[in-house]
C-alpha cells in the first residue's frame, strides 16, 4: 500500500451535465480527492453547485480558480470551444488536467495545445477518452497484447444510440460519436489512421430530416489494418457499442453485454442499455480514479494531447469524405518526442 | 397431403466430391427421387459410382444421359466451365436442372444461358445458392419480410474458412467465397448490387504467399443499402458464416451457432464448425428436397439463371476493384420479364 | 453407398395427430419408405388418410394390416393403452416396430412386452424416445463418450411447456413429460435410476385448478449420479428443453437455442420455440429415417423395449413420490440377456 | 448532492487476507473513509499493516481500538470464532459494524448477538453477504420486484470453485460456500428457509480423499418455493456463480458472464473467472461504499444480525442432512420487532 497523505483538491471547469457529474463522482465515488472549486460562465449555476460541496468555492474565470491554493488539479468539462483557453491556463499554473473530449473542436487548435505542452516540457493533459477504462475494452487490449491471436488485421465496430439530440447534424456523427472509435482504433491497434472513407446508405426514416444517419465509416491504418464503424444515432432500440478485432489466428469481440438473461413472453434475452451513462458509468469512475491516483503519484498517464490532436485530424478527413464522397487521406505533423515520436 | 405417385429419375452430371455427395443425398436422404444416371468425363469414375446405385447407368456425355427415358431431371455438379454446355443440353431436352454455383464462370456466358432460357420460354434452372435453404437465413428472411424492424439499411457479413485449398488465388476469395454473400445480399434485401469496393489489409502471415487474405468487400445497392463482407479464408480457427441486418428499428444476426455450451479448463463456449459441410449439411438437404418436390409438382423455384448472371457480373466488378483499387460500378442488362423484370 | 433396392412398406397404426404426422413424414421426408397401410379404430379417419396416399389401404384392425404382403414394418402411434396388443400382433408377424412412447401405460404391461420379445428371441421394437436423435443431445452424448470431461456427477434438466392441454393431471407431468428426462438420464449417463423424489412448490397461479405445476423431480442412479428435473407445463412463455451435465472436469449444456439474435425495442435476444414440433421436428425426421435405414439393413437399433419398461417403472415410483411425499425406490426385474443384461 | 463534511474513521479487526484487502479498499477505493486503526492478535502483522497507512494505529485488542477517538466505525474481518466478542465490544461503544460472514460459527452464538443488539435497541450490524451488492444479482432482485414475471416458484443455483483449500471438509461446503445461496434465497425471494435436504453423488475423483464434493442441496421455503444449489468446490475449470429464478410467467438468470467472446482454435467463447475476488471485486467495493455512505448518514442498512442468525440455523440443518441423510427442518426463534418481525 502506497502512503497517500494528501487529498487532491480538484477544480471542475464547467458545471453542465458532464461537469456536475464529475463533481458528484469526485465527492461520492473517488477515493483521495475532493472538489475545491467549480467554474462556470453562469455564476449562479457555479454558486449553486459549490453550495452543496463543503469547502468549495465558485468562480466564473478558470484562471482565478487555478490560482487558488487548494487547487491541485483541473477537470475541464466546459463546451469544446472553451477547452483551449482552459488548457493554456492550466499550463501556466503547471496543473495536471483531465480534459473531456474533444481536446479542441479542430486539429489546428489541438496542434496549438500540443505545442504549448511541448514548450512546458512535460505532459500535463489526459484526454477523456474513457473507453480505454472500460473493463471489456481493457480485456480486449490485454488479450491483443499477449499476441496469442497474432497481428490484428481488421476491426469491426458498432456504435448505436437510441435517438440523436435536437440540433444534431450529419457531421456530428463523425465529430462527436465516431471520435470514440478513432481513439479505440489508435489505442487498441497502436496504429495511426491514414485515410477515411464515409459511406452513407439511404437515411433511416427515423432520422431527423436532413441527417444522414446511419453512416458506415472506414479507416485505413499505417499498420495495414482495415477498420469499419457502423454509426447509427437513431437506431431506436438502445445504446450499443461493440468491437470485434480480427487477428491472424482468431477474433475477439466485446460489447454484447449479456449480464442477465430472461425467458418471458416467447423470447429469451436481455435488456440493452439506453444511454452511455448506463453503459460506461464504471469506465468514467475508473478513468477519474486512475487520473487522481496518477496525479497523487506525480504522474500523467492515459490519452495524451497528441491523441486528441490525431483524432481531431481524422475527424476533419471524415467530414470531408462525408461531404465530398470517396477516400480522404489524413495528414498529421510529425509526432513530437514528448509523445513518443 | 399431395399425392406423389412417381419417383423422380435424376441424372447427376459430375461425380467429383460435390456430385458424389448429391448421389448419396438423392439415394439416402431425399424423399421421392432416385439417381438413374451419372455422367463424368472420367468413364471409370462414372461406372464406379453407378455400380453402387441400383438401376443407374453411367455416361461420359451429358446429352446421352438426358436422352434416357428414366431421366426426369438433372443436377449439374461438374466444374464451372462445363456448366454452360450441360445447361443448354438440358434446355434441349426441356429438363429441370439444379445447377451448382457458379452458373457459369463469367457474366457473358451466364447471359447466354439467360437468353437460352428466355428462348425456351419458361424457367428450367435453379442455381445452387444453398444459403437460401439454411434454417437461420430463412428465419432472418422471414423476419425481414414481416417489416417489424423497418427497412434494411446495412448488412454486415463475416465469412471465414480454416485454410484455403492449394492453388487458391486472391480472385477466388471474390469468385468462390463472396459469391454467397452476393446472393444473400440480393435475396435478403431484394436489391441489385450497383457497385463494389474491395479493400485488402496487409495479408495474414498465415495466408499462402501472394494471396491477399483477408479482404473487406463493400457493396452498394439500388435500394440504398451498404453491405460489408469480411472474407478470410485462412483464419485458422473454423468455418464461420455470420450476417447481421441493420434495419430502421432493430437488427438481427444469424450464424453464432451456439448449440452446445461447455465449461472446461477456464473457458466457457462451444466448438466452431470446421467446414461448410458441417455448417450447411441441412441446407443442402433442404435445397435438394425442395427442388425435387417442386419438380414433381411441375414447378421451378429458387435462385434463377438471372440470379446466377447478376452474381457473375458483381464478381467481375469485385475482381476489378481488387486489382485496380477503388469503387467499380456493376453493369447489368435489363432484367427480362421471365425473371420478373 | 449401400445398395438399397426395395422401398420399405410401412403400416401406421393410429392416425391421430402423431400418426398422421408420421404418414406425412414417411411420404414426403423419409427416403426409402412409403406408407402401404393405415389403421384406426375410426374407419372413416383411416380411409380419409389412406385416400391421400397412392397405394395405401385402410384398416381398423392392426393384425389385418400386418398380414398384408406390402407391409414390411409398423409404426405404432395409437393411444398408449392400445400399444401392447399392437406390439404382440407385430411379434406374431415378426415385423419391426417403431412404437411411440410410452411403450405401455404401466410397468407390468411393459414387462409382458419385454417377455414376449424375449420369447421371439430377437429385438423387434424401437421405442420413440426421439431426444436421442436430436442434434444437440447427440453432441452432448458424443462429448461425454470422449471422456474428456471425466465421469458425469450430476445432470440438471429444464422442461417447460407453454400450457397444459385440457384434462391434464399432476401425474401426467411425470408420466407424459418427465419420461423424456428418464430416458435421457439412462441414455446419456448409461445408469439405471434407483430412486425418485418429487417436490412440488406452491403451484403457479397459471396452472389449472388442482394441478401441481411446476414440480421438481430428483433421480438417484446406480452410477452414483444425482439428476434434477424442473418440469413446468404452464410456464406461459415457450417450449424449452435444456440439459446440463456436470462432470469431474467440466460441464456441458444444450438447449439454449440461440439461432437468431435480434436487437429491438430495448432488448437483445431471440424467440423461444412454442411447441415440441418446432423444437424437435428434425429429431423426429432423423429418428424415423434411422429406423427405416436400420430396418432395410435388417437391424434393430435405438431405444429398446427394456428402455420402455425401465422408464415405466421410474414413472410409477415418481407418481408415488408425488402422492405420498419423500423418496421412493425404483424396483426393476433383472435385465435380460437380449437387452445386454 | 448531500453534504458530507467528515471522513469516516474505520477500525479494521483482523489483518489476514480479507482484512488487509479491506484496508486497501478503504484507503484506495472507497470515498469518504480512512483506516484509523487495525487490530490483530499478531501484533507484528498489525504494526506492519498500520505502518503503510498514514495516521493509523495498531492494536491487539479490539476494544482498545474501538475506544480511540478517531474510530467511528468497525469492520470485523477476524476468524469466525472471534466475531462474537468483537461485535459485543462494538455494541458497548455503540459503533456501526460491517461484519464479514459468518456472523458467528453457530446459531446459538448468532442468537446471542441478535439479543445483544435488541438490548441496544437499534441496529448496528451489517453482515458481509456481498452478493446483494453484485450488479447482476441487483438487476435480478430489481426485476423480481417489478412483479412482471409473477411470483417466484423455484430458484436454481450453481456455485463452483476451481479447488478446495487444504483442510477443507464436507461440512464446509455447507457452512462456507452454500451460506451465500442461503442468503441469496432469503433476500431474493423474501422467504425463510424451512427445510434442507442434502444429496451427495459419488464424489469427483478430483475431490480430496474423504470430501463429499459435489453436493446437491435443496431448500424448501415458507413461501412455498423450492430452491436447489449445486455446490462443487473442486470443479477444476473456474469460479462460477449462477442463479435462475423461475417465476409464474418467466425466468431470469444471472452469472453467465459473457464479457468478451473470442473465436480461436476451433472454439468460440470466453474465459471463466478463477476466483471470487475476480468475480465479486465490484460487489465488495460497492458493499463497503454503501456501508460507509449509510454510516455517514447515520443509518444501518444491508443484511442484519437476524440474517446472520437465520443462515447459521440453515447451516446446522444442512450439516445434519449431509451427515444423517434425508430432509431436516429448520427451527428459528420468533423474529424480533427490531428486524421487522
């Protein structure tokens, strides 16, 4: 047992649905941390959240919160366009950050974050790609690493949501949903994605007008693998995330989720989760605990700013393929040494 | 119960592995039929097979067998290049034919068969796409036809063999294996395939030198569906055929094959079939029985010469995509009225 | 290929639901046999069935049918109380018989059949325990015979019907349903059943008044195994037959029936068969084909009159346990040499 | 969010495998608690564990630890025979206790604890039946509580361990293993167990000499249900805990554990957990967090001393049935009002 004398003081930037959930998690689930500050452009919301947490202050300016003596680390859960400023502020205070995905809304901004972290000279950012902390994906990764199935050749993914939120666009299927499969591909296979092709069947009659849903997305990788992703955000029946890796000597699949099996009314089977919270609640808990533990040890682990940048670049290629059709190559800058380049 | 006074006399053309198996099936499994003639260019082999069947004659010429008084119907199980001549001979004798796939090795020859049957003025050919007679695929088709899942949008297929036979080429993955998924796509969805794209990951280390195995094949259809096929003929672990149809309101998958589940040595699960005979023996039995029953009723059912032609045309597009890369459009002649055009 | 010159002429005794289905099966499914006579105490029904089969005569007396020159073998599908007379008539004509279960309604009568067959000096009877011909049970048996899981220690069975037919009694759960598990136990394990204990929970509210449904039945065997059977004939949701053998080094389970898996309306899973025909149609087909094939080879295989007798004796013990409570020992006569004693 | 100002100070009694794991859990996993004292008769072991935890003192006497100002609650993880004294000491200090199962080694001692807690006048004890905190069992319980499947009629359980520890006896299968199913039965069904019957097949050749393994245990309940438990502690292949509740209109099963499915080497399937830690780690985490949360709210929840007493009484009946054979009735005192009597 490592000695862990201090409790980590965390500032949570953004107190919307995701931020408020992180506050609850840090206070009620995570060991070794507490929320000492919350930040929101909506001062009333920040105050209202802070009021329920003992010893927690409310702010509207991220930098002010980061300057506080009892803030040791930062969770960024504000909207994507606000991430860059919050990250640069954290770099200024040299604070470790868990930044919800996306790192930034586009690859150019992501590259600026990567460069700023390089200037700092050490990693400070963990990006919130929480699937890496899902028990099933972790098993899959561990199996691949044994090498017993041989080299991965293909990766088949299914990603289904009950219904898209109001205001959802065809591009958001790539930018908000398939980003997870981009990260999963890079992490599971250890390859960079070199090209994207997006195919769109005739939309489902249940998709809102003008939304191309479902889509079928293909990645080619620098390791010679082919990856396919079915993204279907108005499938109606449940939230389902599945992945099958096909290797030289076998395949492995996760995400069938067969916890309880019932027989009733002429059918056997079970229920399908209805949203990502139900499916990935343990992954979020594990992600935040891992980040707190590493931070208390003085380490930075997990998905890096480089991972955030690479995914942003793949998104841009994917959106171009969706709009113009055909295969679009992904262009990345050289990988800096800080990220193992 | 329909009255069925006569036993159908069947000539089997070709007495290789598949032909000999059809002789056994007709004699020992099928109700209402018997083998009255066998044909093989190898006269000794034909004689040896005929000798084991009571009242069966041996021939080297298909036409001679078809002229015999006790031959009411024909099974063509000779090599693909011999199919066209056998089919035209059967048309001359106006005999019903069950023709093993492929109808012919190329689309041009297939079109000649289609045209010859049109001249005859009625259907005589059933093509041996036996997956249509597999219990699981039949369930899947029946479910789709209820409409309860809505319109099909995507179809995901897996087709895996333990190891390729000697002499196998990259093109044969398309021409000999994926032909089944071409037929399944057209039959399940009721769409024509309009374009093919073949992607090939770095080949498995277990593929013979020079064979691009696995491949990932995409179909677009005139019904706006996207279909993907993983074909992997040296997967090493078993023979596996799976299909998942994604519809507007749900999905349905067949081919998991979970008959017996064991717990032993740290693992739960079951065995995977090792070849297509084990997986599809019942489908072959059902196919031949259905053909015999229809023939005795004076009907022709099942996959038509048009289906054989359409698949041959998709194969040619697929091979071109494999060789040259990119998307290749499929060109079909107009569908004749005889085939519902 | 064995030469099989003759078509077996079969007399079907009893033309109720089961008998009529056997007539259809012999005529339309089975290879190498045809129905040449049907027998029913209801002369009109017999005539009406015979009229639909070419060359088939109608009778009201089994012995008359058996005397016909074109009758080579007999299927007994009349009600249980009529079995003994039909079997003894078949012995007189030395005809092979496939006798639907039960062999006879009680052990005393069954013993008389066993003794009559002994006098005849060779086996003539196959009892219709069709589960031995079910593909999954056959796999289970084959696995046990490899010995790789070690010695069987326990066998867990589930046997569920949607609803009991009118007139069903508590005893019929033992005599009509659990008889299958009695045969399965003896056949799979190769043990005789030495004691029976029947436990009955508070009946389901969906069971007809006065019917103790479900019941939980325990067998002890002379091989030291413990066998449990859940019998539930008003489960409402489907027809389900499952068996798990627990051996020294592993377990094996059949009957989960996962052919097609759907995702829809918040649930994954599949349909449950609604009756034994749907579940065991292939087993019946295989059973009758195996009986026809053996008969044409001059052999008698499958469950014997001894098996029918042993199951009748276990039934009597089971009914006594249900009525009086507690454990009831099973008493069998010594096994005659004709049945491997 | 509830305000939770204080961190709960916990004394852990017993620093063997289970106690040390609870120390780790409280320190590294649980939110809102820390270990302030550890107790062990082995002073060196206590000191060595305490040394790794900041601000933690070591004791050899439970009462001394409980007297410390920074001890707010107690976890009892010492051997069963030491539980009674530790519990009575906790009552004296009026401290909430999480007591590992068994409450005490026999029903008489358990009854003394029940009476002592009654004298105290309010509940202080939660017994460590952690299956109530397993996600799958919780789903099963929740489904039963909806009533949609109707009244529970039967409960089938499987409980398998890879191998028994040295010194294991036939009675320990009842007292150490089946205790979990006793608790599960009472909790899931809400019934008391009224009789136990233990049947033992010929032991597996892999069971240590003299150990009757496996055993098949039957419970009858005051709600008219029949419950069966297969307990097999030398099954060799894995740690497996399964439960199927059979209700009037359907059944529900947990414990199949199908997280990741692989295809390799001729087999599909997945791995089986190898011990209870792997299978129930999340249940332990959830149990301790729930106990900490309730304690901080000033509440006592979860399995009570009465539950511990009732299970001890069922164990005694079970051991008698194993020794003497046959059905043994369970005798309980009247349920006190403190426990809902």
